[in-house]
């Protein structure tokens, strides 16, 4: 067990301090940029979902939950940027350290859970058309969304119950078997919440693409949209989650080998890829547009100038035009927002 390992380097090395101050200052500015872009973007998306699109009426409760998870992630970025700017990988305050890790675990898990659910919904709508789609029934219920959040809470327990060096003790000297188990469980959760959903995504994508190839021309517009929905989720995973997961595996392997010089380099790569993973709060709005053109039209109608509205609304990301109905009342132009989540 890890507690039986003799790691004398722990006494002389501050694992909470970044190996290279320049790297972490650069990463802090990158996080500030993500915050400055992500905050107004996610606030505008929240505004559209609540006041314009009325998600509870348009079967978009799961999409709204992704928005909430992204917004909570964006709210964590200033604190992380502050610590990185001062050369600290984590806060030296144990309460703040564990709170930040808890928030990141919870928000990442929520984003992944709801993204996968949306992909499964598209899969059943396309590959098993005509059969009862239990996912569609689930996503209409706000109680199911609350249940998903509650089920994610136990997965964050290892971040709260164990005292670990710089919120990261696996492979370092710890005192008890109990700490070893919680550390291992935390790493299992970290990897499985990425690997298993990615396998599901690949499977759904392959099946939807195969169905697209066999369909007639008249059915292909809907299928292309389904492909784009799943592919947009795959894109988010490939850019935001997979690279940091691979780097995490390499970091653990290097740490267990006690290669301290190599670990200093790998730690910087891992932390850089983790910062990159936070851009999912900027990429997820693409998923919203692919999933529901009604949201896209509402967003364009609210924030884009009128000279661009018609062009953008009729250009459905290369998937065909969106049928819209234009009404004139008192000289104002109103556009009905079709819901293409059928």
C-alpha cells in the first residue's frame, strides 16, 4: 500500500508550489481570459434560457442544467487564477482547497452526465426510432435533474473526508489504510467519469453515422443534426477532458516511480491541460445550438443586430434551413421559434 512507501522527498519538497513560476503566471492569465469570456457568455445564455426561451416549457431542462454547471465552473476561475499567479497549484487553506476541488468534481460530473444524456437521447431518436425513448421521458422531469445532482454528491466525498497534501496525496506518504482507500477511490472516479462516457459517445456516434448512410435523402437533415449534436459533445470531450485525463495517468505513474525531476515537468503539463479543460464553458453553447435551433434563434434574436438575424437564423450550421414564421404586429418583427428536438 501507498502508506508503506518511504518517500523522504515529501519532507523537503513543497508540492503545492508550482515548479515553474512563469508557467503558472501564464496559466493564471489564461484563466482570467476564460473568466472574462465565460462570464458574459454564460450569463447571456442563462438569460435566454430563463426569460426568452423558457426552458421548462421547451423540454430543455437538461440543457439548462449544463448551463448551471458551466456558470459554477466559471465562478471558480478567479480563485484558481489568484493562486496560480502567486505560484501555488492549490490554496494553502485546507477548507478553500477542498471546497474548490469539490466544486470542480461536482461541476465536471454534472456537465458530463447531462451531455451524455443528451447524446443518448439523440441515439435513441435515430437508431431506435419508434421504440419508447425512456431518456426523453426523463429529461422532461426537473426531479430527475435534481436526482442526478444528488447522485453526483457521493462521488465528491473523497475530496472532503481525507487530509491529503495539497489536495492531492495519491502516491505520497500517508498515514492510514483509510486514506489510501479514499485516494484510490477518488482517482477511480476521476478516470471512469471520463472514459466510460467517452466510450458511450463513440458508440452512439458510430451507430448514428451508420444509420445516416442507410437513410434516404428526405430523412438526412434530421440525421445530420443528430450527428452534429453527438459530434459536438465528442469535440468537447476531446478538447477539454481527454488530454487532462491522459496527463493525469502519466503524472500518477511518474509519481509512483518517484521520478521527482520528471514529475516537475509532468505536473506543469497536467495543470496546463486542466486549465485548457475549463474552456468547456465556452464550447457548450455550441451544443445548445445544435441540440435546439429554437435556443439558437432566441439567442440571435436577442443579441445580434437585425441585419444579421435573418441570415444567421436561416443558416442552421450547414444542416439545412430552419423554417421560421414571420409575423408583423405594430411594425415590430416577431419570429416564432421552432423546436427541433423531435
